């Protein structure tokens, strides 16, 4: 019997020539490169000035706010890539494409309503100090306003992620990257204005880096469903319980991967901030932020590869999948080793120059973060191909298990080794599980499909 998740990949789809698939992939990668380069260059010029003006403690408050609501994006992490696979497989059937998008938006809207109610109950029941700890009493007003703005931003982003997931299914990642680049340019300009007028605060940083970036993305989504592909415009008659079950079934696997990433990034930041306070968490958060920026070079290649692999699977083109995966693996690992080694040797110097000496990591922290970046790049490359091949649940379960054990280790190691204990915890669990299990699983899947 074929599972619902597998049904997404089994829908008949028109043959796409290898040359067209390859040219779309190259176009998407080039657009993504442009977007990431603009993001890195502009944010390395302006954001360090803003963080210096903000100071270590207030940046620690900002990092805690971002981390405390990071779980909201798990919804988009699950639904969006499953929608991408569904659209890629159903391309050419406009009725089914519209049904997938409408169903995905209905699911996401319902979850947004539940999230709003849950957050309201939590804040009313425990208050700011109960949620963040006594270290943050002096910043309760900033936290209260920041929570409201961030919640609105993240819920809006969930809906945008879903629409962009559909657009990815048409292999139009270059368009998404272009509008993402515009958002980063607007954010950097607005942040430069705030720095120039000495108006840097926790709230202004949230508005510049989060809210402003969504404006071009919102325009892109409206253009997609209102002009480029009007048949996708959500209508009640397009909603399908059957298609919703397919999306949720595949989305749950992607959601588990998102949960694992949340545990590794946001949850570990909250553990460090809760146990050590806003000052020490700033150093840990800035190192994670640097690796997130660096990983953009990796994702700009891998993002367009998912729908391309799905398309190749539908056309039984296993040779192309092997070739594309090996090329991306070699390129990304060479980059990851170079950047990871640079962090291990000179992470403290880099952070001190960019963000100020108060943010500088310890030697143990920079070594653990550098090694972790190399292993994380290795994992991401295998994750993407496995998901494109339809091997979702074993991959997702292994990843969330690895990071669940990692967060438990954090609780033990952080009081002993400080922020370096958090980075070391995930380094240990990565070596113990996914670093060897994912390559084994990928070889098995390729042999199975061959």
C-alpha cells in the first residue's frame, strides 16, 4: 500500500528535459548567490554598528526574544517544503495545484489562530518575568513590545512561506531570492538610518531586521496569486481534506527537522540565557548568527535542488540526482571546512572587530562552533537529497532525536563550561548519530531506487 506521503511523489507529471531542469537550477542558484552576497555585505557593514550601539546585554535580550518565538516558524518549516514537493509533482494540473495551496493556507491559518491563543494565555498566566527569568526585569517594557511585534511578524511570515513554497514547486526560486534581496536591502537601509540618528533599541532592531524584510516578500506573494498564476487564488471550493492530509503527512516529517533545528539554535540560546543571563548569551547568540549567515552560502545551492530532485525522481532520472548531489556536496564541504577552520582559529578576533570586544567568544566556544558548522553542512547536504527521494521519516526522526539529546546535554554542560558547553553538546550528538547514519541511509535509498 502506498502511503499518503509517497502519493505526493507519485502524481503523474510532464517530462522535463535535463537541459531545462539544469538551466532552471543554475538560474535559481545564481539569483540566490546574488541575494546572499547582498545580505552578507550589507549586514556586515551596518549590523555590527547597530549591535555595538545596542550593547551586549540589550543584544542578549533581543536574542532571547527571537529564540523564545522561534518555534512559531516550525509550522512553515513543515508545510512549505511538503507543498513544494506536491506542486512540483502535480505541475500541469492547475486544479490540483490550486487545491494544494488553498489547503496549505487553511491549515496554516488555523494553526496561527491556535498560536495566538496559546501566547496570550502564557503571557497572562506567567508574565514577562515568569517566562524570561529575573535577569530581565530591567527590560520588561522592551520585551512586552517586542513580543507583540515579533508575533505579528512571524505569523505573517508563516503565510508568506507557504505561498513561496508553492512558487518553489515551479522552480522559480530566483524570483523568491530577488524579492528576498530587496527585503534585505530595505532592512539594511532602515537600520542605517536608525544607527545614524542614534535610535538603536531592542524594538527598532526588531522592526528593521524582521518587519521591513517582509514588505517585498508580501508584494511577491500578491503578484504570484493575483497576476502571474491567478488560478492559484485561494477560494473555498479549492479546499480539499484529502490534499490536506497529504500535506500534513509529509509536513510532519519536515516539521520534525524544523523542531530539531529549533532545539539546536533557539532552545540552546534560551538555556544559555536563562542559566547565565543576558551578557553571556550575547556571545553565544552572535556566534550562532555568524554561522547562520555563513550557511546561507550552502542553502543558496541546496534550496533550488529540492524541487529539481523531485522532478528528476518523477522522471526516473537517478543519474542526474547522483551527479547533482555529489557536485553540491563537494562544493559545500570545501567551503564549510574553510569557514569552520577560520572560526576555530580566529572567531574571537572576527567577532571583536565586527561587534565589539564584549561579544568575543571564548576559545572553547569558537572551536566548538567551527566544528559544529562543518558537521551541520554535512548533515544538510544529506537531508535534502533524502527528502527529495521521499525518505522523510527516518531522516527526520534521527535529526530530532539527536538534538533532543543535545538539549539535555546542554542542561548538564552549560553550568560547568558556560556557553561552550551548549555548542559542545550538539557537537557530541552530531558525531554520535547523524554524521554516519545519514550517509548510510542515503546509500541505501539510492540502491533501492536503482
